[in-house]
C-alpha cells in the first residue's frame, strides 16, 4: 500500500510505537501516565504479546478504521514492528533506517 508516496512499513512502525507507548512505561522501565480522552479504554488491558496486541487494539473502531484494521498486510507488519520495538525504540529506529 502506498498513500501520499509513503509505504505501509512506516505507518506500521509509527502505530506500533503508539501501541507500545500505551503500556505506560519506557524502555528503561520508567512509568508514565497516558494523557488521552480514551486512556481508560486504551490501557485497560494492553497485551505484551505482539500477536495479541495486534488482535486486540485495531478492533477499537474509534481509532482504527475497519478498512485498515482488517488489512492482513497491515496487521502482519504491525506485529513485526511491535516485535522490533521490544528491543527498544532506538534500536528499532536504527534498524528501520538501514
């Protein structure tokens, strides 16, 4: 998928970073609050497993339009991006630049 000249890979890395952000802690373990009108719903049960996370979160229709959430290529790449971010944001960005 290309929209406005961008590939879906960059979109999935950004969305994955947001999903990981919703866990409420930085790579170093520092906890932080989520300031969002939907915070209670978004953070109620954020799975740590990438497959479960991608199964659960895109189902929130107020955030993800169904035509995106139901795309297999988006979901597959989102799982990959979440896995990449499990090694830390800096490493994920460095790998994506290569």
